[in-house]
């Protein structure tokens, strides 16, 4: 059995996982629920969508489970971070051979827990202040990020899954994604 396993704090990644489940006919589980289902021998393939709240995505190899692909869900219109840079350099694959995708999720500060709200507040303020200080010299992407941090935003869209669905249907896939850091906030 194939499974889509995700983590989501504010719901963006969960919505992507549910849309992907509908389009592929593969069940989607939250990380906690997925571990139970798959550990009980009900599955052997894990496709992960992760928000990376703790700097890591789907768990590393557990018995017969492996991670052939994962989607990084983040707030930026374009992927960023070390793992995504690595994937772009490697033609969309991590150094460990797993296929990586990037999906823009959104920013919902009102759904963040206290710790994450306190962590994001200074970063969001810094981005806004930098864009204001740069004035006309700020890039369009910098302005978009400042706007997102000021007002929040939801960018989940079904067509963003098209490439993942094509890849998913090409299977079977070998390889393993060991960790998928991202931000779903």
C-alpha cells in the first residue's frame, strides 16, 4: 500500500496532502496516524509532505518503509533553504536520491502556537522593515514576502500538484528522502 504522510501546523500541508490523496487514490495520514497505520504492516511506501516544524520531515527509514519523494511546503513563492537549493542543483533530487518538490503553502500567524508565533514575529518584522528601508530598490519578491508577513496569505492550489501527480503515477520509485525541512506557517 502506498501512503501520503504529512505534518501540518496551520493546515496548508494537510490540504495539499488531502488533494493529492484525492487525485491519486492513495490515502493520506498525519505523521502520527501514518506511523500507526504503516507500522502495523499496512503499507510499504511513504510519500511525504512535511511542514518541518522541528526542522525535519517524514521519519527516516522504519522497517519496510522508504521515502522516494517529498514535498517541501513553505511560505515563499519560490523554494528556499539548503535542501531546496540542493534539489535544484541535483535536478530535483536530494543527495540521498529522493525526489523533492516545492509547494507554496501560506502564512497564517493566527494558527501558530505561542512558541512559533514568538519565533516568527521578529523575522516577519525584520523582512517588512528591510523592504521599507530599501524602498524602490526592493525586488518584487521581497515586496510579496513583506505583504505576506504583514497580512498572511493562503496560496494552496490544486494545480501546484500537477508535477507531483505525474511523478507519482510514473512509479515505482527508488530512493529515500531522509529529512525534509520546510515551513508551513
